[in-house]
C-alpha cells in the first residue's frame, strides 16, 4: 500500500456550508490538507466534524461551498472521489452469520475486484490489521477493538490515497487504542493522507502533523500542537517539590510575598505555581531567589500544558462559546 504523491492538496475545502432546517451545522469552513499529511480534526459534540467528513466522503451534500479530494469535486465526481478515498465511520453494520473474511470479501466484490486480485487484497488487509487469526470469526462476536480493525480494513480494501477516520478510537481499551494508533502511523509513513477526528486531544497531538479545530461550524485553529499552546496565551505552570522534612507552608508564605508568583495548589511536598512571565531570565531568577532564601528545592519543572486546556483557553480568548450539547451526526 503506497500513497500517491501530488502537488495538489489531497483535501481542499472552500467556504463549506451545510444546513439542516434552521440548524447551520457547517458555517463557512475552509482548509487544506497536503498529500501525505496526518491531520487531527477536533471539536466538541455538535461542532460540525462528522458533517464535514461525510461531505468529503461524498455521503452528504453541502448547502454551499465546494470540497475536493485528490483534486476531484466530491459532488460532481463522486465515483472518482470514492475510488481514492477510504471512509471509516464511527460505527459499522455487523451482520448475523457473516465472518471477517466474508465481510471483507463482500466489499471487495462491491468495489469490482476480480477473484485473484480480490483474494490478494483481502489477504493483505487482514494481515495488516492482524485479523488473519480471526478470519472465520463471526463479526457480531468481535470485541470493540477487533471491530474497529475490521472497519479500518474495509476502508483499506481498495488501497485509497486518502483516509477519513471518524472517531476510530472511541470506546477502545488502552491496548486496542495503542494498536490502532500504531496502524495509523504505519499508514502515514506509507504516504497516506489521513484526516482523523477524536476527542482524545493528547493522542492526536502525538500522531498528527497538524490539528484542525472546529467550533459551532467554524474553523478556529489550524496548526501544530505547539502553535495551539502558544495561541492560547496561557501562563506557564511549574511544579515545585521541597525536601521531605521541610514545611510546605514555608514555600506557600514565600510565594505569597514574591512578585509574579502565584500558588495554584499545595501538595504534600510542594506546590504548583504560576509565574506570570515566561522569559528564561525571570524563571531562573525566581528559582535562584528560592534557593538563596533557604527553600530546600529538590525539583522544579515546567508542566506540559495539555491540548484540552489550551483549546478551552483559546475559545475563551476568542469569545467563542463552548457548546456541550450532543452532536448526533453533526
């Protein structure tokens, strides 16, 4: 399986709108995904992620705007788009009395593969997704993780250049989540272009080249994880530990009198503090004063800011409301 290289964006969305009655689920969305890039598509329930992905997969029509996959208009050239795109929804149909190999063979036939090529593709996909030992297992008897691997295998059966994965890690146990993440990384290294949605921001930050955030149908951020953390404008947080025999109250009293330092919470052997300025000389000067004033510091480290907090801060700074309503298929 090898992704096809192209000078054009693998995915291009221009001023996309989708209205369901009085609800504007997608409101002027525009973005591009380069060939071979892995992009995390992130947003709260109801933000418009699934609607945008379904339009890209040619399963829904935009009310306005255009979308392209590998240079093909998803509305005007549906067959061409589907030939180069693999779609993995957040759930799939589990049929009674159908085995894993029969399921994949069925979709190979639907695509139009002849016998020899179809059998080869089914074998390759089962090997890649580690489903070969489960070839004769009934699909309605699979675990959640096995089922997700089968759904990914279905999306890969025609070796597409672009993959759109809607919440593939939802409901998986930690082991299955690691296995799925490993498969996605292999596909990315093979040159596939991948747009993947998830609520698990930390995992997307690890596996994605960039992150695309959507809120109430609008794109509010497109960049890497570090740029999101910088854009959020949040003050850095530091963890301080003092020697076990020392009194944490002494640290609390010192911070109360120190400029630019604010205690966030006290711990058994130290505290979490916020230093209002993030320049290196301010941080090193603060630590030096602590030591000179006799505080027995044994650990001083900057806490890595998680993406969830950065995203919430960014929405707060932009004035965008936070919507916690259920999404359905939006």
